[in-house]
C-alpha cells in the first residue's frame, strides 16, 4: 500500500505489476499521468505571471475567474502554481467570495 501511495509513476501500471500482470502502457488518466502531462513552468514564465498577478491585484480585489481569464495563453496549472507561491509568501489573499488581492 505504501508503494502505491508514494509512486511517481502511473498508478494503473503499479497495480498491474503488483498483481503480476504484464505492465500496460501508462493509463494517461491517473493523477501521476496527468501531472506528467502538465506543461513545465520556466523561470521567465514564472516571473511574468508573478509580476502580472501582483500588478492586477494591487489596486483592487479581483474575482479568481477574472484573473484566470487574463492569462488565456497560460495553462491553468501554471497559474495556480504561481498563485500558490504568492499566497505562501503571505502577499496574496483570497476572501470567502473568491476574490484575490495583494496583502502587502
């Protein structure tokens, strides 16, 4: 059970091997397969997204949906990573209504 939880590979492949079956190709739909398909975020992309989020939320609270609409060319997973980072820094807050704002 611990192996299943800690694997970084396809979970379906892990289960098949556990039961002694020939390992199929990766399923493409488990959390590990989906994570591996997610586009990577390089430092330039991170810096651009970070700066834009801070600028857009500095003046007023903005609904999360509007913030995501501002980056149609950016994968939502990448934007979430940057927003999570800014929140971890304590600079970005999200209120109960789903509006984001710069705290400091």
